[in-house]
């Protein structure tokens, strides 16, 4: 064996460079005895024999070497009796670690027995055979993606839990999907771009989603009936671009969403009534571009909204009824809702912690419904509401933490509803008070607002222009320096 190893070494040296480039380089003139003899080896340093390397082994290990990778399935049974690891949970051994009195136990190093028998990896279902291959499996550690463009009906009967994502997407012909045993998905659930799906996938046992729920771009889906047991979503809920979705029927068990709820561009959505059990929301509530939504009935369980309430471009939204219990919001934006005439429905709202914006609402005449609003922590912007004649409804507002901007409300003629307002700003980088392009507003109305503020804003922090001339002074005023309040 020694001779064989020596000959291989000599041959490799000759082929690669003709000689070995260290101080003991081999030349062609060397003899076998010059190159290697038993006397050159340390005592007891027998070279391994062929029997030490079993056939078929991928990795060569010296006899008796422990080949187990530390941290992958090691248990106390692998350690010599009485061995002490000396490590806390999550510690990595270093040369400076010393033994401690704590001894590793089975529970410190045992593998996760809950997932030991689960399928592992990313599973793609492309046809009915792929779906049948999941029969008998109750759990999956990994993602399940169902993309079967030519399949009409699929059943996955036994799967109970997915430790990963569930994606049902790009199924052009799918009309029916049943997963009757699925109870939990720890990651995201996405149901998207399923062109023939009318009946929502039957996920009737699903109770909890550990990530985000997204339902988007399903052109024929009319409701969410397959989610009848869903109670908790740990991230966002996004329902967007489903042109035939008329209601949220199927979400009547939903009680808590730890992220935002975003309801966007659903052309025929007319009701949110099925959300009546929802009482916990961890971020924004955004309802945008749903042209057939007329009110917010179904949201009466919400009392505190840490994020923003965003109501934008809902053409037929005529009432905010449904939010009657909401007393605190992180921010409030109500914009481009053409049928909205007032803020009735927000009667319990007392605090907006961030910015308040009311803009481009074609029918908004006043702010009735906000009678209990005392504080706006950020900026207050009332912009471009062509039918607004007064600020009635803001009589309790005492403090605005940022700037006050009242801009281009062409019919606004009075500010006297702000009778309780005492403090504005200071704002950062802009004027504290901006009252501009309100062509029906007499500047004596600004005088009255000015008199009530304490302290009064500095002239250099104020922008006032294009006010209607009246008995308070000369015709027109272009700057607060020209303002002559009696």
C-alpha cells in the first residue's frame, strides 16, 4: 500500500510540473528508498489500509471519526457518559468556554418532533396527479404552490397545516378547489389571477394565517365564502382588483388582523357587513376606489385604530356609518368621495394622532359627525372641497399639533365653528397657518380665528391671501401684514 501511494504522488508531481516545489522536491533521479522509507514515518504512524475506506462512501473519514454534524440531530446519547456541554441555549462553543454546572438535557437538543414526519420543501401542484400525491400527508414544512392552468377541479383532502406559504395563482381553468382539512398556514396565503374561479376555494377549516392574506385579480369571484372559520391574520389583509366581488361574505368569523386591511379597486363591492366580528386591527384601514360602496356598515367593532383610516375615491360612499365606536385613529384621510356630504358615523372619534386631511370631496358641506374631535396631533388640511360652506362639526377641536391649511374651498364663508381652537403648531418647515384661495371667505373670519389662538402665530409663520373684502378693511388682502382686525 505504501508503494502504491508513493507512486501516485510521484506521478502527480511529474504531470503537474515535473517536480515538487517544496524543499523536499522529488526529482526523476530519486529512488524509491530516497523518497520514502518506514524510518521517515513517526512511530506508530501506520498508513491506512484499503479496508479503512468502505466502498460507496461519499466522504472519507478516518476510522472511528464521529461524522455527525454538530447541531443537526445530536442528542445526549451521542455524548460520552457524564459529558457536560457547558453551553446555554443558542451559545456557540469557543476556546474560551468553560464547563458550567448546567448539563444538557434531551429537551435542549432534541429535534422538533411536531414536524418530524412532515413533507419537506416547496411543493408545486400542476395537475391532479400532483394533488393526489399529497394524500395521507397532514403537514408540510415548506411552501405549497397550486398552479395548474389546465385543471378544472382539485382536491387536497388530508393536509392540515402548512409551515410556510400557500399560493393559489395563475390557474386559468380552475373552477373548484377543496382543502377541507387545512387548519393553519404559518406564512402567507395568496389567491390571485385565477381566471375561471367563481366559487372561492373551500378552505372552511382554516382558522389562522401567520402571514398575509391576499385576494387579488380574480375576475369572477363574487364573495369570500371559503374562509368561514378564519379568525386571525397575523399580517395584512389585501383584497384588490376583484371586479365582481360584491361582499365580504365568508369573513364573518374574522376577529383580529395584526397588520393593515386594504380594500382596493373592487368595482362592484357594495357591502362590508360580513366584517362585523372584526375588533382588532394593528395598522391602517384603507378603503380606496370601490365605486359601489355606499357605507361602512360592518366595522362597528373597531374602537382603536393604530394606523390611518384612509377613505379615498369611493364614488358612492355617502355615509361613514359603521365606524360609530371608533374613538382613536392614527391618522385620517377622507378624499375624493363624491357623494359624501358630512362625517356622520364618526361621532365617537376624539383623537387623530397624526395628520387629518379632507380634500376634493365634491359634496362635502360641513364636518358634522366630528363633534367630539378634540385633538389632531399632526397637520390639519382642508383642501379643494367645492361645496364646503362652513366648518360646522369641529366645535370641540382645541389643538392642532402641526399646521392648519385651508385651501381652495371656493364656497367656504365661515370659520366660526373653530371656537374652541386655541393652539396651532409649531409646524416644521412651513407656515403654521395657511388660509389661501378661499374666494368666499371674508378676512374678518380670519380675524376671529386669530383672536382665539394662544399664542397667536407669528406673522412670518402665516400665509393668508385672496380673502373676500368686507367691512374690516380695504378691498382685498394679500398678506397677513395687511390684515386689519378691529
